[in-house]
């Protein structure tokens, strides 16, 4: 009997051990997902590490590439005639539009008309039209519409009638004022009345501006202070030729005539020169 009880006890213990072993298996199976979850984390880190390597390689490849060259100029200013002449195969039958005395009363209207007609232009600015916040905002709008800004001196004084120190003040103070408003200095210079001095020419060159006068303009003459008359003369004058540098002003009659002038020039086969494409513009 004792042996039999002992045998049954041993058998029961063996059976209990086996049951415990079977119950232990699921616990190991539960650990397996945790281990598997760690694998994707490692796998995800590897691509990130590769991405970092790739990202460090990209700039190196770009650094080896030659720097992008600035666009070659398409036109050149002729200082003997103030015409804009083509370089290479640039269209010769083209003219340059310029507006002086901006931004007085009609510059925004004129800029909007040119923008609508897809015509580039230079707006030459006077400092005494930048006194108010509204005038400053108008200049900024003209610039943001994509038009080039030129220096026409601060007070529109004839440079030949004032000393070098005053000439310097007229030119530099206007450039500084423009820079404060639009974030860059003017790239072009036109003296009031086209009256330059040796000193102003040297100063303008030193400042990196392109000095220009004009080929023709009429809107300050009494007989052309009328939109119809001005339109007719600007389009039909014998002075109109390839590369003509057209001078207009911020005037009521000029603003009214501007769309007709552009249409008339286009009807004669002329396109319009982009100021940034003129040689010497930095």
C-alpha cells in the first residue's frame, strides 16, 4: 500500500509538472510579440540613418555642380543716342518705356495699365514724392508689380546748377530712401532735364547705376497735354525707331494716353524691352 501511494504521489507530481510546463508556453508566446515589435523599430531607424546619409550626400553633389550663370544681357544702351541696341539675336524692333516723376498722382494707375498690357518699364522716382506713408506705399506697390525703379534725384534740381556736395546729397539720399521702402537701391539713374555733370556721372557709376537719358518725349509740351495728341505723336513721330528710349511723366494726360500709345506701338510691330535685360544692370 505504501508503495502504491508513493507511486500515485510521484505520478501526480509528474502530471502537475507537465501541466505547469504547458501553461508556461503561452507566456513565452506572449513575449514573442514584444520582441517582434522591437524589430520594426530597429528597421525604421535604419532607413532614417540612410536618409541622413543621403541628405548629406546631396549637397556634396550639388556643390560639385557649376554655379548657375547669370542670364546674358540682351540689349545695350548706346550713350551717344540713348537708344537700346540688341545684342546677338535679341529682337531689334523693340522700345523701352520709362516714366519720370514717380510716384506722384498717376503712377499707380500707369503701372496698373502697363501690368495689364504686359509691358515692362522703368519708373524714375523723386524723393519729394516719397514724403507721406501713402506715397511710400505707392512706390512699394509699383515695385511689387515687377517694375524697375530708377533714381531721378531727391528734389529734381538741375545738377549743373548746384555743387558736388549737393549733387551727392540729391542722388545718394534718394537711393537710401528707395532702399528703405523696397529693400533695394535703384538700378538706373536719370538726371532732371537730362542735365548731368562729370561728378554725377562718376558718382552714378560708383553706385552701380546705369545712367540714361532718352530718345524722345513730348508730354511736357503744351500742345501735347492732351491724351489724343500725345498718343498720336508718341506713335507717329519720325523719332520712333528700333531701340527708342521713350520718356513719359506722371501726368494726367499721359496716364490717359498710355494704353493707346502701347497699342499703337504694338500695331507697328514693336515689342517692349525688359529693363533687367539691359547690359550693365546689376
